[in-house]
C-alpha cells in the first residue's frame, strides 16, 4: 500500500480522495492555486503545495508543477480525481516515467477510450453494442453525405475528441448537413484543438445509462450496476440515480455481463464507466470514462463499496476482495449536484458563503468542500456540493431528498437548490418518465413562467 498520495485536483473530489486515503492509513498531499489557498482540500491534507496562479492552465493543468510537488513531498502515487488531467494520457505517462504510481488505468487505455471513434471500434470488436455510425473520422463533405444515406436521417455529427456537447450537431435532413458539419468542425477545433468529426445515428428519445466497472491487475472484474444520468442540461448532468427505473433485472444482468467480459478482454485496471444510450430495450455504447465519476456516490450507496478506496487499492497492486456474486444491490439512491448558479438562468454566482448548514439524518450524505466564510472563486467549475440520499425504494428516496434539500442552508451565494426542489416535485420525474431531452424542456417551461 502507498504511504503518501498527491491529490492532483481541488474541491469536493479532492476532499473525497483525502477521506479514502486517511481510512487506508495513507498520508495526503494537496496541490492548490493561489486562489485556493484557503480551500478545504488544502486545509485538511497532511501537506499542501501551491502550484501556480488561479488560471487552471497555470496550476491544475500545469504538469511540471504537479510532478515537482510530488517530488519534493516524496509522494508514492498521484490521484487525478475527475476533470483536469484525469483523462490525459500524456499525464499518466509522465507520472509513471517519473517513478510515481498513477491511480487510474494505463496511459494506453486512457488514450484509446479518450478517442471516441477508437473506443467504439474497440467495444464493437468485443461484442458491446454500439450506436450505428462511421467506423472512423469523416473528412470530405461527400463522405458525410454518403454515410448519412447508409445509416439514415436523423444523424448526429460529433467531435472525435469531444465532450460536454461541444462540436456536436443534430441533422434531421440532407439540406442541413453541410452547414452543421462546418459548424461542428469549427467548434471542435476551438474547444479541443482537433477538428476531426464522425457521425452516428441519432437515437431520438433515449435514456443515458452508464455501467460502473471495477478491475484489478490480476484479471478480476466486476460491475456495480448502472446509473441513470438522463437529466442533463446542455449535455451536463444535474441529477443521477441508481438503479435506473427504465431497466428490468434481465436487461441489467445482460448489459453488466457484456461489459465485464469486454473489460476483462482488454486487461483494464481501476474504475471505469461505460456510457450507453438506451431505447426500447436496446443499449448503444457511446463512450467510456477512465476515471472516477462525479456521480459515483449513488453506486456506493446501493452497493456499500467505496469506489475511491478500491481505486487506490488496485493501483497499489491489491486484488479485489470479492467476485460478481458478492455484489448486492440495496435500495435506491439519488444525487443532486448543487452549483453556485442562479436557479433560473444558471448564470455563475461566486461569492462569500455567509452561512452554512448541511442536512443530515439517516440515508443522507453530503460530499462538499464548503464551509462558512469560504469565498467561492470565479475561476473554476461551479459545483459546490452533492446531496446524495438513499432509501429502501425510490419513493422513500424522493421523500428523503426533498427533506434534505429543504434543510440545506448555503447563504450568501445563489445556488441551484430551489431548482432541484421544483424538479423532484414534477410528476413526470416522480413517475420516472423522462429521457435525455426532458430536462431541457422542463427548464424552458420554468423559465417561461419566471
């Protein structure tokens, strides 16, 4: 086991990693920007190193500074968390080349799964169902037209190196194709420095279902069920739940077994999440995230397995302590992402937290780095906290979630708590009747009323 882990991240996930390390008897090193000198993750770790000014390119994306911090503190391993450098294969390579353990998969797996076209090709060969689409990047506009005729309209043009909805365009008819491809290419180049595009069949009203996997370095692989992440605004998840109310037990077992076999075949290590579109009983693989997910707590709540702890253990060479038959799913869990944003128009709302009181009680968990008199900086993601609740069934879970949100006090800055209270009171949501487009319409309706 490691003696000391450097946490190459900030905010709630840095605090989350610190907790897992402490419970394993591991010392922690935090890195922080000048803007985060008073942040919780910098205050609670055993050691803290400033790695640069507020801008992420000069601090949390500054690989030489992070490596230097690991060297001067004699860390054994580096945990990237999510976002920032967590899915950068170059970072994973540099970490290992400098004699540190990267708490994540190999650089090769990060690279392959970070390229959505290669990821689809890989999973298709391994028997994982994929969305019908181009087998490689499309270059000439004639190729776009030809392939659209093959798979049929509507189609979705996507950036090969994409994420967060950037470089993505829906095309419902032939006349829209050329302009959409041009716009997607420009967006992809600006956002990712890579203008390559590919095409998929547009699945009209799917759910967004992701399957959590965990693998060690000795060939042992398990899945920990699915999460439903269909409630998204501009392709950003706002609320997640596990299990999905859209799946039955047979579908859950079938996709879980398929995923486990594929992950075992490629020799993957660590945690990973395979994301699917699901419609009318069919799954379509879209991408794999080779890191811990923001929404991982809902899986922890229904399985009782600490995913971050397991990440660290398998990175150190330990074997999993259980097999698939040992994984039991208990009850229902929901996570709400609480952001420092206006609850109507979602504009960022940084500022001073003048009052703070988190909810508690049975089945309520708060993952956050907030504290009273903390000043939320304007430079980073607006996520303040995650409210995660667990109940014996979905209805109990919803009642508990409403109670927890009503108790939560974050004064001094605007938050999305009022938005979540309206969302979970909506009849369609209560009944579990929604798809990946539903939330956008819900928000539009709420904004029209305001």
